[in-house]
């Protein structure tokens, strides 16, 4: 095996090139736009399958759109795969690193493992998950939820994107098989461990100048769609008193959400209104209807539910006072998950063996591994995010930081392979 320093230098150039190839698969405009279950997401999966094929690794894309390749053992076989990977979809105008770092990390591991005779007793699997981002349909991690048995074929007809397209319809348009989602389920007995490489999407590693994060808990996320229906009318003719302005109501609701989260700042509750539409949306009409989304993130499910109830209660009270009708739908409620201490310890040992400092941190963002942890021992390794920015065109990690993460990923896989 090459030394870490050699691996790092070789990897940095290769990683930059691989990241560029995926970033090129984007809608026009700032950053990367490669939404879940679109032609571009499928092209990214084809690119991944092609790159695996170049390494002599056969892969398939399942009914849910996840692409999975396997490197067989080169030593006395033991049951249960050791897996790694992440997702290839993005938010609108997101960055080039979220998800893709874990996929190119998987490819780097496949390249290194395939090229050396260090023993691997377990099958090693390389996975690009479909539709991780909740940006299009509200629910995050669709591909990994399906393999974990948390989402079934019937559920795919429930949620729609902003144009009214259901998840099932979007999948079918991409040539996938939503009716056959159950066929994509993984059997827990077929797995031994899973580890995902991801950018931190926060500032802890940068602030502490530590290259590696070992995730203990992944925050949960409850997502609401709030629809306010007031009375649209003439902005000049209608007196200020007695109006039922849906946007003024929404404004109070949004600031209330922020206040609730700030009041719970010591426990890191995060509440965000990330999208809001106004109808009819004209300078001379009092807004008659507003629809906005709320995303409640917490590392404790009890606090997550309490915060969600507080948001609903606040919005209902504001709407009631202003005589505006309110409907609140819960689009998703994913609880926080504690990840495997065994995988975390293997990753910690791997980092120490490479001379890299590591720190244990929670994840504020959702991840596919959160779902996979229902099936097998699962962990996440973070690399620093410049300025903590993510879901933004300015998302950035250096190739050297990613190469460090990739080296830890590879070494974690070998350690898990030997220990399990
Ligand atoms: C996934 O990126 C999330 O929204 O946490
Ligand atoms: Mn991600
Ligand atoms: Mn993301």
C-alpha cells in the first residue's frame, strides 16, 4: 500500500477531476442543480456505474434508483458486506461536494482495494443512493429509506414536488420501477457494516482545525407545509383594519419560528422556513394565500416533537388572531439516530493510524447512513466544510481534506473487514 502522504497527493488530483465530472452534470445557473429523480441525477448514476465498470466492478441500479457495485473478497470469505457510498442528487443551486464526496470516496476506495492484495474477507459494496435531498419532495433519503424498508411503493404516491408530480411519477419518468420498490429492500443478514464519507456542513472541524469528524448522532428532521388562506383584495380600496392578509400572517409565523429556535439555542434546536410562495403575488393585491415550509432539526426526538408542536401552536394562534384559515401538513418526521460506536471506533483508530486528529461530533444534516443504521452497524466520517457553507454554490472542501477523509474511509473499511 502507498504511504498516506503518497496516497494523499495522488488522490487530490484524481478527486478534483472526479468532482468536476459530477459537477458538470447540472442545470444551468449558479452552483449545482441536479434534483432527485431527474435526467441529470440518472446521468450521474450512469457515470458512477461506468467508473465502477472501468475498475472491473459490475453494478446494477435497483427499482429505487440506487446504484450498487460489489468487489468480492480476495481472502477467506466471511458473510455480510462492508459498504460505503453516499448520494448524487443535489438541492437547487447547491454545491459540488454534498453527497458526491462520499461517492468519489467510494470510487477511490474501490480503486485502492482492487489494486492491492491486502486481505478483504467480506464483499465490499459501493453505493450511490438516489434522491437523498428532501428539497424536491419534502422527504429526505428516499433511496436509502426504500432499501431500509422505511418507505414502500404505496408511500411514493403521497408526496409531490412543486409542480404536483408525485415521487412515483418522477421515478417512472426516469425509467425506474416505483411499483416494485419493495424489491429493492436490503436483507440485514447480507450486511456487516456501512460507513459514509461526507462533508461536515458546519464549522466545528474548521474552527477546531481538526481534519476528521466522527459522527455520533444524526439529527432528526420534521418538515411541515403550512397553507394560509386569507382574503385577496384591492391594496388601495381596502382599509388597513379588518384585512385578512395571508403574507402579514406568514411573516409573524416565520419570526415566531426563529424566536422559538433561538430560545432553545443551548440545545441546538434549528427551525427554518426555507420556502414561501405568495398568491396572487401582485403589487396591487393583498396576498390571499401563502404556503411555506418549516424544517425542524434536533438531535433529541422528544425536543424535536415539542418544537414542532410549538411551531404549529404558534402559527395557529397567529392565524386565528388575524382571521386567516390555516392548514398544517406534516411532510416528514425522521427521528435522530445514534450511529454505531463500533464503526466510530474503527474510524477513530484509522485516523489515529494515519496521524490525523479526529473529534466526535453530531450531524445537523440528514444522511443516508441514518436509514442504513436500521439494518447494520453504520457510521459517518466528516471532512471540513469551508466556512461551514453547504446547500450553496459556495460549498467547498479542499482536495487534500477530501483525500484525508478518503484515506480514513479506506482504512476504516479494512479495519471493519478484519474485525467482523
Ligand atoms: C440533507 O442534505 C439534509 O437536508 O439534511
Ligand atoms: Mn448529503
Ligand atoms: Mn444535502
